[in-house]
C-alpha cells in the first residue's frame, strides 16, 4: 500500500500532538514532519513536497492562506484545514481544501476527513499513472523511425553518428547546439526546438529555453526556490531550470514518484 506522506502544521503543541496521535492509527500514513508556524510550513512543504498537510489557519509569521498563496508550492498538496474559526470555511474550499476540521472535533470526524483525503489522493495517483501508461502506449504505437535515433555530427570532414540514447544533455550555444555525450561535446547547427520534437519525449526533458536533458543521466533533482530546480547530472554538472518549464518538471517529478512506488 502506498504511504501518504503527511505534514502537520499548527502553532499549538497540544493540537499538533493530538493530530499526530490520531495519524498513528492509520497504517497508510507516513509523518514527515511537524511545524509550529507558517515560515516552517513553507520551508518544509518546499523541501519535502508532502502528499497531505493538516494546516492551521491563524499562525505566527504567515497564516495558512498566505502559505498556500506562495507560487513555489504549486502544484499544492492536498490540504485539510484545522482551525477554531468557522468564518474561514468558504475561503478554505476556494483554495480546493479537501476538508475543514473545526476545533473541537472528535476522533470520528477526524478519521472521516483522513479517509476522504486518502480517496482523493488515490484518485489523483491513479489518474497520473493512467496518463503515464497512455503516453507510453502512444509512444510505442509510432514506428521507431519516426523518432530521431541518432544525430549526424560533422567533424574534420567526416560524419559521426551520435546515438540519442548516449546524449546526456543538449544546450544552445549561439547558432549551434552543444551535444554532450560521455566522451565529448559535439557541435551541430540546429535549433533546440527541432531536435526536441524529434527525440523521444519519454527520455528527454526540456528544463530551460536552452537546455534539454536525458532523464536517464539525472543523478538528483533539488528544488532551489522561485520555481527553479537544480539538476545534478551523473557527470557532475549542475543544470538550473527556468521558471517557464516548471509545469513540465512538476509532471516529470509526479510520474517518477509513481514509477518508484509501483
């Protein structure tokens, strides 16, 4: 069973302790942390990307809505608001909260909210997996010769074929592209857009206007803030994404998460 990575955010220690105690009754929950204010919540949500967050509304530094308004947290995890103030209920559902627990709540009401969240998270994961399977099926339905299998590189009067599978990443270099392989970097006269359209989109990921990476050579990805990611490649190079490609990167990270959990 897939574990739901959960974060608890509340400025009251007793309130956090009660939520954590109730979560211990659910074997499908993994508690990844607890926070006592909005600043800590923002930091941990950025770093750990939880599936589910129990979020208080009125807190020091940043309130719950201010935390969720930060662009760097999008796409947002599933949210269950936990608060003593019922005037925020409508606004909570405006930000697509999965549930709203009004203090004081009993154990049964808490478990209903948790079960509702689990159902919604499972539906999302199933939808992402279905999308991934459709993309793979579509890719295999095309003839292999429709995809670029190798690049022709002119060097010292002779033509070298560079297999697409061996390319680590491609970067723009003026009117040329620099194609990085384990052996060396080759220069070809072409646009990154035209190469991207021909390469296998299950293998290559556009992370910047001037960068296309082969996902099999990615060692680690770290969020740098401001909707930018650092891609640490297996050759030691660090490539920084641009904000314009955050949606494509988020989709890739979601699909990789599902693949690793299957």
